[in-house]
C-alpha cells in the first residue's frame, strides 16, 4: 500500500495537471433530516439511494443495532454503511473519543455515556472489515476522491458552513438546528459531492437545507468548517466503484448534530 506522503503527492500532481477536471458533480439524491440529531442518518440514506438501495432500515433496524439513541458518531455511520456492504474508508485524527471534547457544550450531555461505547467501536472496527486510519486528509485529496466518483460524508462545524445558494432564499432550517448552532461548535454531517475549480466552489448535500439543488460554498469556507476543533477531521469516503469488491483492511471520530461526532 502506498505511503501517505506518496498518496498526497499523487493527489497534488493530478490536480496540477491540465487534464484535471475543472467541474465534477457526483449524483447524490437529497434527503432531509427529520430531527435535530439525525443528520448523519440522513447522509447515510443519501449514500444508499445514490447506490440504488432503499434506506428503509436506516432509522429502524440499523439505528437499533447501534444502540446509540440520538447520539450518533461518525464511527456509527461507518458501521451502518458496513451493514449494507458499502465499501468505505474512514479517516480521522482521533482514534476514539477525544477527552477534551467533554468540555464542549455540544458534547457534554451524552459524553459520559458515549465514551466507552464509541471507543469500543473503534477497537473492533477492523474485525468487522471497516477501514479506519488515523490521519488528516487535505482538501486536494478529498476533491481527488470526488473526481473519481467517490462522495464523502464529512463532519463539519455547522456554525462555519454557509451555503451560497441558500443565502437570502426561502430555504429554511429547523428551529432546533438553529438553536444548536448558537454554540461555538455545532457538529453536523454533510455529503461532499462535487466541485467547480474555476469558481473555487465545492458542492455538497446538506440534510438540514431545503434547497432543491445541491448546496455550494467556497472551498476555503468548507475547509474551515471541516477542520474546526471538534470535528476530529472525520471523513468517510464512499468507494462506489468498488462496491462488491473486497474491503480494504489496513488500518483501524467525532459526532454530528445530536450525535457525539
């Protein structure tokens, strides 16, 4: 398996070539979250629909199997996707629960209950064939994956993420979500699905947006939101073109709205 440095260099090289795409959009159907805490489940539902699979069990059997209640972390999403045999790569800078998150208002209400459960999921991930690697992904690497038709579930600080399409429109966010985002850190999951390099934009599906089209924001704004303290830089790459192939198994997060990470 190529080293992290080699892969990063390859991604940068690809994006420096004149043949690199200026514009790319992966089809991901929108799914609106039902509550203030289920943005991650909505993102999983989007991914499953993009693969032609009905997400009918996500809010029932899958959620019950995780025994996480309304506190859904990124590792929970990886396990749910794995239940549906979706090939993925999960990247994070924190393998397990970061103790410092206990001081953040966003995490406090569920932290003590979640800590041991989430740490156990990380420890057992490789046994379930779930690829988890402790490292940061650059925005170039993320866009490289998108160009290969691999969308990504990304944990962001919703307080920093502002859609240019939704601004000034009639798109309405739910009151509970707006209340949560008054905090310095508000964890939220979105699906990164495209980019326009000429306009320095990235496209994403936001389960808390009522925009009929995909959301868009400037690349640096998206990067700030996903690198914000509290996200652990959690990213799940969906390997759509490898579905049915053997899962990568060489390596072993945080929470979105109402979820821990």
